[in-house]
C-alpha cells in the first residue's frame, strides 16, 4: 500500500495482529512507474493496484513500523505535542503581526512577544492609549499583585514611554482589542495543553527501563526522546 495519509493505519494494524506483514511503496515511485505500461500518467482505481503490486514484486518496498503498547502511547502523545507546538507558533506569529500594526514599539521593551509580564499588561490594556491611561503605578500594581519579581517600576516606565510615542494604527480600536484578547486567550489554552502533554509524556517515559541512559546523553531531552523512543522499540 501507499502510506498516504491515515487511511492505512487500521488495515495495517489488523494485518500485523493477524501475523501478516504489510509493506509500503513510495508514492513517488508509483507516480513515476504508472505510465510504463500504457504511456499514460493518469491514475485510476484499476491501474494503481497493479502498479503497486508490480513494485512489491520487484522488491521496491519497505516495512512500516507500527508501535504497540506504551510505545504507541508515546508516539501519539509526541505527535499531539508537535501539532500543539505548531498552533502555538502560529498564534505567536499572529500576535507579532498585531504588534507590528498597533504597537510596534513594544519590541523595544520586550524582546520576546510572549513575555509573561508583557502579556499580563496587554490583557488589561491592549492598546498604547490604554497603557498610557493605566500609567506606571497601575502597571506596577498589576505585576505586584501577580508577585512578579522580574518586572518593576523601571520596566513600567519604559513601557509607558513607548506607548506615549507609539506610531501604531489607532483606527478600529474596538476590534483591535478584541483581536489581541482572543489571541492571548488562544495562546494560554495551547500553552496549558502543551504543559499537560509534557506531563503525560514524562510520566510514560518514566516507565521505560533504560530511559535514564537515554536522558543521560548530552543534548538529549524529553522532547527528543519522546520522538525517538517509539522507533527504538524495534532495536
């Protein structure tokens, strides 16, 4: 079979459970080989199986790895983690875009757009004019109430100064506030989801007998191990 998408998962597991070995053929090979018989590159449901069977007969196939048990769990959670990370990156890019439009000067205050203290203020005062209205004392109070030690009066003054001299777009402030608050809410949801996934992955990894040896390798962390471990089951 061709490993295109997820359609082969259940059939592959069924064949493996019944003592058979499913094999994969490269879709690129199928595409290049299908016109050898009739000089026609078009595909159809009658032609493709014949082409795939011919490739298998010639030995042009590979054995897929289908993990089981705890290795299947780790692989699925690792895939979920990668998907979640993609969503977080997408949201961070949209937040950066919003900053470029409405508050470009914030990059002079915060190097990273996902700074905890900065996002905390944006929830209360999304736009530069809101930050100016909140003032240094108002900003510092939010941080003190949250018991943040990395932010204080100096950072608050810098943020207010940047807001006072902002050249950001001032049109449609209502929709701008709505957009950034939605983005911040989505960001928190996916960050929380990521933390939960990492806890589950770490819990499962602790059940692997030789995990301490893998983690002892310099430069290897939980994320790397969770991606590699399901493949190591076959070794």
